[in-house]
C-alpha cells in the first residue's frame, strides 16, 4: 500500500512539474479532463471552469511556484509594471510638438568660468563653524521634504490605477448566495451561485484606457519634477541670500567702524575748540544710521537662515555654506534652451497627450464589447429558480455583445469636449513656451545690466576712496567740514554694498534661470541619484 502511495505521489509531483511548462490551452485541457474523470460535475460545468483562464494571457511563467495557489494567482493577476520609482526623461522627448512657428530665442555670447563638481552627501553633522556644501544642502532638502513624498505617492497611486485598468483583460469572477421570498413557502431556500466573465474583444477600448492612464502617470511624473526643481530653487535661493546678507553685514560693520573713527576725531576736535560742537553730533547721527542699516541687514540674514533651516531641518546659523563657482558656467545663460527638460513644458505636453488619448477613447466607446460568460448555481432546501428543480444544480455558458448606441447626445458631447480639451492643452504648451522665452530674456537682460553696473560701481568706489583721502587732509586744515568727510565714508561703503548686492543679484538670476530652463537636475547633479527612493534617469 505504501509503495503504491509513493508511486502515486511521485506521479503527481512529476505531473505538476511538467504542467509548469505547458501552454494555457494545455493547462485548460488538463483541468477539464481531471474534473471529468472525477465525475463530480455536469459536463457543461467544465466549459464554465475553462473561463477562469484568461484568453488574452500570452505566455506562462517559467518559475516553479511554491504552491498551486501561488501558481493560480500568477495566472489570474496581471503583473504590475511598476514605474513609480523611476522617471525616464527620454520618455517625455517623444511628446514634444514642433514650436518652430514661435519666435526663437536670439543667441548672445558671453564668457563663463570653470566649474568644480561636488560629491553626494546625504547628511552632515551640525557643529560650530561646520562646512556645508551647496549641492549637499539641496540633496538633503529633497530627501526630507513632504512635497517630494507626496509626489512620489501620487506617482505610485497612478501606477496602481494603470494596473486596475489592465485587470479588465483578466477574468472577472463573482459569487454569493440569496434566499427565497420570506412571504412564501420558499423562505427557507438558499441559492449559491458563482459567475465568471472574460472579455474576448472590445475594439481596443481597454487598451485606450490603459494609454490614458499611462499618460496621466507621465503627467504626475512631470509634476514631481516640478517639485524637485522648485525645492532645489528654494534651497539655492536661500543660500545665495544668506551669503548676500553676510557680506552686507560685514560691510555695515566696516562702515560703523569708519564712521566711529570720524566721530571720535570730531569729538576730540570739538573739545579742543578746533571745530564746531555740531560736528560730533552730526557724526553720531550718521553712526546711528549705519547701525540701523546693520540691524535691518541682520534681520534679513536671519530670515533666510530660518528659511534654510525649515528646508534642511536643522539650525544653519553656525554653518558656512560654500558658494559654488560653477553656477555661471553650468547655468547655460547663453545656450539654446532644451525644452525637452523644462518641467512645465513636460507637464503641458502630457496634458496634450491625455486629451488626445481621451478623444480616441471616446470614439471607441460606440463599438461593442464581446464577452464570454459562465455561471453556476446550486439550490439548497428549495427549488433552483433557474430550472425549478428541487435542490437543483444549474450552469450556463454564453456569448455576450454589448454596446451603447444612444445616450441623448452624450457621446457627441463628449467628443466635442475632448476636442476642446486637446486644443486648450495645445494652447497651454504655447503659453509655457512663450513664458519661458520671456523670463529667460528678462534674466539675460538683468544679468548684463548688473555686470555693467558692477563695473561702474567699482570705479565709483575707487573714486570715493581718493575723495575721502583728500577730504581728510582738507578737514585737518579746516577747509572741509565733518559732513563732507562723513559723506565720503558713506559713499565708499555704499558703493561696496551695491557691488555685493549686484553680484548676488546675478547669482539669484542664475539660479532662477536654472529652474526655468529645467537645468536644475543637471546643474545640481540630481540625475541618476536616489531621492526618497525615486531615481530620475536622464
């Protein structure tokens, strides 16, 4: 007996092993024969059971599952095409329409400086006078910001929506039971039923729905890239302004020191009776004005430090952030704009694709859908309403064709709405294109103006230095008043402040240009770098 059982077990194991290599049709035939030999169900039931295998399934998985249950799950369930952890920029390139009808950006030449790359560091130890790299600060902010977390979750949600639509290719199985009428003698009856529906052909309606959801996935990815660009800009802008006001505070200290020396000289000369008693009062007034300016600049510095603290999650008041020297070169201020990398343009182009695919989907809805349906029902303690047999068993299999021919004009209205949506999306693409051109031209003009301004301010600073030296000699001789000396001192530091302000205005314009033109991920070395589990592949 044991030997027979062992032989039977070995045969069964060998059958299961060989079955893994069978096609879907062979598996279907095998299960039908197995049930038929068991003699448990009616012959028409075998056809109903065959419905449980998807007609559209193309190839069997060659892996050996640990159980029959896992094998069946692999057959019935669609394999998720998970794209929620990767954004491929090349996928967006095929979406772009021709924008040659719009005026192109003129080419301007300018000199640029060399760049210095930096390594990726996710976190740093916050200590007194510690150093923080510019690029590392951006990466740290991206690793913790909830906007990125939200965007990644929305991308994953849309990927699940795609899998939901794809599930229509597979059998739809339902079951349940119902009782008899409580007001009649059939109140004690229960009927257990199970039904299965398999779509055979739908003229591409499910495929069209999948395409729409895939386009929406790309739109969510474009929105996520927008968030990455925006947070990168916020961090870079905060750092630039921190460096700006640190320099302005230093100049304010120098101004206070210079005016303080003049005030001391004026006080001593007034005490000696050499100059008017009004001179030290005037000097003190100018000193207090310089101190007020410093207080304002320190307040601005603290505001941007708090902004960066919010972005990074720790106090940055005692941290020196290095200002990269490659921003001017890698910003590509005078290079041709690659609209394929502009996040706003990506989002606008995907909106066009969504509208176009929805328009196609609307047209396909008028075609019929062909299904094969099977059902089983078993009555208990009563008659089966399908065949009026006591405790009867009933099964059926049929073909079904369904279509929507008229809905009061809703179909044509949806077609018109889809056409208008497509036109609106195309108009949005043109709007984004012109907006990017406008902003980049304004930034170029601003940078050129600031560069010219810095040259004039540098000359002014040298002139005021010579003027101050002359005024000091004339003040000693009594031919100049302390007001002239104070004005010269303020002019020197005022020119220095304007030079630094113009310098950091250029940096601010450059990082804004980097964001607008979609260069953030390249300049800040974010491509092919994990961001909260997401990777942007360029």
